[in-house]
C-alpha cells in the first residue's frame, strides 16, 4: 500500500500589491495627461534644469501635479522599505498590514516635518528660503521615487537574495539625496548666506536630527 503524505498548498496573495502598483501608474498617467508639458520637463530633470527654473516659485509646491506624484513617491518608498525589512527578516513582503503601517508612518513623518519646518521658518524669518529649498528637495525626491517604483516592482515579483543589490540601491539613494542637498544649496546660496546662522539651525534641527533618531530607533529595536 502506498503511503500518501499531503502538504497544504500555500497561495501567496499578491493582489493587494498589484492593485497599488496599478493605482500608482494611474496617478502617473493622470499627471502626464493633465500637465503634459510640465511632466515632459520633469522627466528630463537629470539632463536639463528647465523644470527647476520654470517651477521654482513656492506656489507650485501644493499643485495637483506635485500632490499626485507625491502619493506615488510615498507608495514607491513604502514598498522599498517593506522589501528591505523583509529581506533582512524583519517582516513579510506580502503583509499588506505592514505596508499600511509603513505608508502611514512615512506620510505622518513627512507631513509633520513639513509643518514644523513652516513654523520654524516663520519664526526665524526665513520662510522664503525654506519654501524654495523644500520645493527643490520635493522635486528631486519625487523624481527618485518614480525611478524607484519599477525597481520595487521588480524586487517584489522576483525572488532576489543578494545583500549587495539592496545595499547598492540604498547607497545610490543616499548619494542622490546628498547631491540634491548640494544642488539646492548651490542654487539658493545667495538667499542662504544672508541668513546663514538660522539656516544652520534649521539644518541641525530638521534635516539631521530626525534621521539620526530614526536610525537610533531602528538599531536599538
């Protein structure tokens, strides 16, 4: 008599992730259709500074174009953070609850930081500098988020196991962020040097300290 051993069939549910990726593409298509010329200039950001010259006013920060791509940016970074945590054994990449938590935490962190920046900038009298500085950062980080989205899709649907790939992507993101700061400082150096002391306080309080505390919490927990 042949002994049969039954094993449960595990079906991984990726529908929620597919839906979110499709939603991201829909937002990108809407942004491209509604702001066609602006999207074209934005897509050429790495090879041309036309976009930063045309849309350098702080009024563009809360435009529909930026809001749509900001949501895509949050989705892209949230997925990459979840994939990184999953790779190192701190979560599951198919856990949609974990994604919601990361997405919510990232959203609250960015919006809270933005609100505090507005308050401090108004207090120090450097509101014009900070608004233009933030617009520059948002522009480049949104661009990074769009480039990261297909990478996150690839990592999500493939069985990668290389630490070097994850560290390479993280390293590239850090380098691009540093270059973004340097470019912003160069573009607005005349405004910044006029109120250099307050700008240094701003950098220490809101651009260095929050990320240090996040690093501290991650390494301790």
